[in-house]
C-alpha cells in the first residue's frame, strides 16, 4: 500500500538486545487528507538500514510511504501496526479520478469506492422506524 502526506514527527529510536543480536526500532508520523478531513498515521521502521531512510526526510515536507498492515494477537487481543517498507521525500501521488484535493493539502491514497461519501442530496431522509 502507498500513502502520501506531510511528515509531522519523527518518533524516538528504541534499541534492544535479543538472542539473535541487537535491534533498533523507530518511526514517524504523517498527516494526509482523507476526503476533506486531515488524518494522521504512525509508521514503524525496524532495522538500522530502514531507520537510515529517515535521515533525508524534510520535516514538514511531502513524503511517499510504501507500507504493509500487520495485526498480531496477544492474549486474545489484536494489535495492528503500519510497517514502513520504503519512504521517499517529495514524491507526489497520482490524483484520484473524480476527486480534487483541498488547497494546500497533501493528496491521499485512493480509497475504495465503498468508503466514498455520498453527496448530501443523495442521503436518505429520516422517515425510518429506527429507534435512534
């Protein structure tokens, strides 16, 4: 998956030691536009080589992130994370057909049609029998 947004924060690096050797983990947060609302996403980077990608990123600049979504189960609870595979500065995403980004906003990744919001005129009226 890919997402383009503005880099707003670089998270601190955490280091540790296991039986297999030392490890490093870090991350960053971007802000992107989802329709007309700004959203934030935090990405995780594992390994010194992946953390090195953060050195060339301009704070407040556009970045294009390639990532995978992972969920892990622990004691009957699921934890989901966004694991960064690649991040490059200044790459603009292709515009989504039929959608115009807001002025000054970073373009967002294409959303599935099922999540597109319907115009106000197409919304049903409140003449239903639901109790809420």
